[in-house]
């Protein structure tokens, strides 16, 4: 089982992420964090497997993988996040952050 945490993110200004290939318009985008359960016996634990942003282009939806740290930095610069610790390599995009996302 691979759960996915999904949030809508509102960018106030145009932004660019290396995984998206070009400058994107300001607007609302869906960001998703995929996880997989770790195979350990003591506690249930999960780790990030990927972070995607959905783009609507020419009538179709594309899921493009992005770097979670870069996405966090873009959101901080845009003012979407007032403060939030950057994602760790284990947890990825901090989609479990404030409800403002």
C-alpha cells in the first residue's frame, strides 16, 4: 500500500521548479507526496517516495516529479509559508504543515 498525501497550493506569483521545465503562472496547483511503509517490526513508519505537482496543459493533467526542498523554498519565497522547517530527506514535502496549504 502506498498512501498519497495531497494538498492544493496557491502560488501568488509565477514560479519555476526544475522538475516542471518552464515558468508556471501564479495559481492553484495540487502537490502530492507518495509514501511507502518501512518494513520494521517495532512501529509503523513511512518514508517519502516522491513529490509531484500536477499541471493542467492543453486539456490534460500531467504529474511531474519535483524536488521537495526546492518546492518548499519556492513556497517560502512566494510568502505562502510564513515559517516551516524544510522537509527532511525522509519525510519529503511538508504537506502535513499548516492548513493554509
